[in-house]
């Protein structure tokens, strides 16, 4: 499965568009997040922010399996990596 991942500077994946039929990278519309009043989340320079308050970076693409919620995107290398599994508190 090809995912087009939108992420922020902190590595949070905030939006993913999956396309099982993709053979080329399509144009992905940017998701804009709003505050509780409906205003777009932006920094002082007008850059778009994620719901976590970090600046959104350009989308990347990757192939993943096992649930997108188990991954982070490195904002420097743009590599998507599996999250570390924390030991259970059983």
C-alpha cells in the first residue's frame, strides 16, 4: 500500500492518504487544521501548523503495513519508521 504522509517537524503523522492503485505519485491536497474558532492554525510567519503545534512539512510517500498509527516520520530524513514499542504495565 502506498501512503502519502503529511507530518510535522516533531515527526507526528497528522494525515495519510492511501491509494492501493497508485502507480505514480499523484498531487495530494494539503490538509489545513483549524482552531476551535475555525481559524487555520498558523505560526507567526504564516506557516501551517499541525494540531500538535509544530510546523507542517511537505508530504512524503512510503509503503507501510501493520497500521499507520504505529509509525513516525523523521522530519530531517523524511524516513518513516516504526514507533518503539513500550513494555506493557501488566
